[in-house]
């Protein structure tokens, strides 16, 4: 169960696209007592320097020392070196969170020790607006800290606790999935332009319809096919369009893309 209202001293090490998105979400929801944002290049977060209780720094050691929870938002190729450089400052009281794609808990334990609280978290960039679908898995030591991680990330969207062996798949569905859905929205926008709408109008039509479709499923709890049945009529234009898309391989292309992305992330893990 989430711990309502709890705030922590948080550090984010790595302020690229995902790290800065997490920072934006934390700042928007005031989900901390202090926030350290650390990176060699802090360009993406320099604008937060004037925000109360937010510190921008290039000193990873300082960020760890001043925090209860450390979020490592790093590329997989960089995480080993950074973890090694701050390992001496990570205590048994820290909650260590990694959002590095393809980096398993065993790899982190091998650097900072199995006696540390290690949680693997996979959000997506919608975390910057508090709409992330975030999956969470923890090592044995951190099982009693999972609710703490949920409390933080539930304020930035929705969380799901899963076994670690599903985190790779969750990365594809939720993190890469943002890009997949963006491409579908873009394609719908292009279709609307071809039918005569101005680009701005087409974009609004596509995005609001996508939002409405997702909201219907979330609020009704119905299966997508049930909602499709409510829109399609015999010999109507909707079923005509759906069938044309399926003849061109819409569902197959999506599934193949998801599987290809999953295979790629497994290659990253091996390397």
C-alpha cells in the first residue's frame, strides 16, 4: 500500500530526456523535501535552478550524500562507471532506483552490493505531466521499500508491481510504446490533412480522439473489441476502414514492431 503524503530527499543522477521528465513530474507534484539534479551536462534542467529546494549540480557524490532516494536515469553504457564512482556513499538506508533500460538488478547488486535497497523502475516520458505507466520490480532487500517507490511514482501517473523478468517486456510496451502511439497519432493526423483539414485542426482531432479512446477503455473496463462493436455498423464506413487497415497488416505490423523492440532490448542486456 502506498504511503500517502510521504515526501523524501531525492536525487536524480542523469538529467537527459527521461531524467529531466522525472524531475519535471516531481517538481510539478512537489513530491520531495529536497531534490538534487546531477549530471555533467545539466542543460535540460538548468531552468529549475530557481525552484525552491531544487539544487543543480555536477557532483554525483554530493547528490547521493544529500538524498534518501537516488534515481539513476542513465544510459546502460554509462551506469556501471557512475555506480562505481558513488558506491562508497550509498548506504543501507538509501533507496536506489534505476530506470536504465536493460540493466538488471543483479548487475547493480554486483557493483553496490546485495545488502542495498535496489528497485528497478520503468516509467515513460509522460511522467513529466503525471501520466506515466510505470512498472516496478525490487531485489529481496528492498521488498519493504516497494510501497515507498509506488508512493512517489503514483503521484506521477500509475504504477504496476511486476516480476523482474517482465521488466524488459514492460519497457517495450510502456516506454517504447509512447513512440508507437505517437506514430499512430501522426498517421491519423496525416490522413485528416489528406481529407481536407488544416494541419492544426488535424492534430487536435487525432490527439483528442486518441485520448477519448484510451479514456473509454480505462473508465469502462471494457475490451477494445466491445468498444469497436459500438462504433461499427453493418456495411458502414468504420468497418470498411478497419478491414482495409487489417488487409494492409495494421495489427500484424504493431505486434511485429513490439517483438522486434523486445529482441533489441534483450541484445542490449547481453552486451
